[in-house]
């Protein structure tokens, strides 16, 4: 019987390119800055999260955070609703009525299940580059807390991170 007697398994970029090579350095930089991310998750809690008034407050929050240095993107039920509304009506806005909001969410359960796990909770993701320093993360967290305050969430909704 013949066969391979010494088999090694290896993975990772350094298997193909030396860690000191320019290609490895460029790949590592791209991965940290583009593909690897960190997130702050904001949970909104209230009696009912499928309302136009609340979605408009979340939209205001996202607008404020998107201009914050170090924030790559934000993701929330409000941004998804705007995208679906655009496909349906050609208008990239939050619909004005609670019924329209409910119809969009209830009509797309797979799309919303992670961000609206039930009728009283909503999650908002604030995404930063993986290379963001701890000091910058603290700044973004502070900016998120400030943006929550200025977004005029309707009572009795509360946002926490």
C-alpha cells in the first residue's frame, strides 16, 4: 500500500504570500478598512414599533449618524422601509401612515425579522470600520447617544445601546 505519509494543512493569506510582502500588507489594510467591521447596536423599545412617527425618528437618527466621521453605514427598519417604498412608489421616503408601515413590514417578514424581532423592539446597526481605534469608537458611541437625544423619538419609546 502506498500513499502520502506527511500531509499538512494550512490556511490564511500568509500561506500564499509572506507577511512582509506588499500584497499581504495591502490585503490586510483592505480587509481591516473595508471588509471587517465593528457595530454599535441601538435597541428601541416601546409599546409599538411599527409606526410612521417612530420610523421617521429612526430616519432622523440615521441621517445624523451617516455624517459622523468613522461611520460606514447604518441599517434599520426605517432604511429598509424607504427602499421598499421606493420600489413600490418611486419615492425614497418613510410612508406617512402606520398602516403603510405595517403593510411593508408584515409583507416582508424575512427582511425584517432580525431588525424587528417583535412588535415592541427594533434594532438599529451603526457600522464602523474594523480598524477604528478605541478612542474613535468612543466618539462614535457618544455621537450615537447625542443623535438619539436629537432624533425626537415619540414617547414611550426609548433607545439604548
